[in-house]
């Protein structure tokens, strides 16, 4: 069991699910995110589930703020970098803000993970575990999602490099690549797909499910189980690996 865990992107979706999973094991959970009100709601749920909660309102793009948070924490057993954003960034877009969107996605999803590890890895001792949240889009490309694909592909390279760098200290670094997960981000993606194809959102969802061998989306709690395995003290075999949690879309 992970006794003390820091989770970025903890206010909703996958981060929230991981927090509640470990709360049920009695863990101490450090919840980091930008929405203080949402973090407070998650903290209440963590306590109700049997865990201990600490709220840290900060952005993973703010290195100074992350260092301040790190100074408040004495030690960690695990770190989950789940903060992320998505969006369409067509290379031929005439929209003035597409470049800014590209930069923001890279800064949050890729550089944000680097910032997170930089700030909190020193709090991990031998036997500590780090999990970076990539995506099935870190395995292949999707038209119009250049920034998101680049960030999630980059996370896999970052995972491999950090794993070799930190394993001499006894710290295990791995990644997960979820497929379609029922979150607000996925709903936004389905909405964009529906608009792009000129179909309803229900039809877009069916279209998305059709390419998943198990023919369905996943709940955040299901992904949390995979992350929990990578964080388990007993898991000393996986180093610099990416666990695919996509229902068979990618088979390696």
C-alpha cells in the first residue's frame, strides 16, 4: 500500500479516482490542482472513504508554486502526474489562438510532468514510485491533435529517461496510456468529433467505441486500478514501462 501519495490534476476525473482508490486504503493523499473548490470536495470524499487529505492549489506549469508545495511535504511514497488538458490544434488553422493552444497543451501535459517530478521526486525515498499519465494518443497520431499527441508521445520518452536516471536511487518510474475514459475531457472530445463529422454526440460515441475491441469506454476507477498496480511496493519489475489501459486498441 502507498502510505503517502501526491496526485496532480486531483480535482476531477482520473486524479480524483486515484485519490479515492487510495483513500479506501487509509493513505495520506496530497491533492494538487488549480480549482480549490473542487479540491475541497475531493478532500471531503477522501476523508469519508477513510484517508487523510491535504489540499495544494497550484498549477503544474508554475515551478515556483510547486517548489513551495514541496517544502510543505516531509516525505512521499508515490507520485501520480495526472494533470492534463486537451484540444484541437490543426496545423492549417487560421484561428489566431491555435499557436497559444499548442503551447498551453505542451506546457501542461509534458513540461508540467517534468516540473512535477523535479519538485517532488526529492521527497521519494528508495522504494518510491512515480506514474506519469500518458494516453493512447501517445501511441499513434490523430489528425488535428498535434499538440496532444506530441505531449503524450513525449511523456513516454520522458518516462524512459527518468526511469533509468532514478532507479539507482530505488525510485521506479512508469507510465499509463488510457484509452477512452468517461471524463469531462472525453466528453469534449466526443463533442468535437460530432461537430467534425456532422453527426450527433451519441453517434460519435458509438463511432469511438467501435474501434475499441471491448466496445466500450472505461470508468476512471478502472484506470485507477492500473495505476495502483504500478504504485504497489511489490511491483519492482516494471521500470520505464507504459501500461496500456485501452481495451485492446494498442497491442504491444
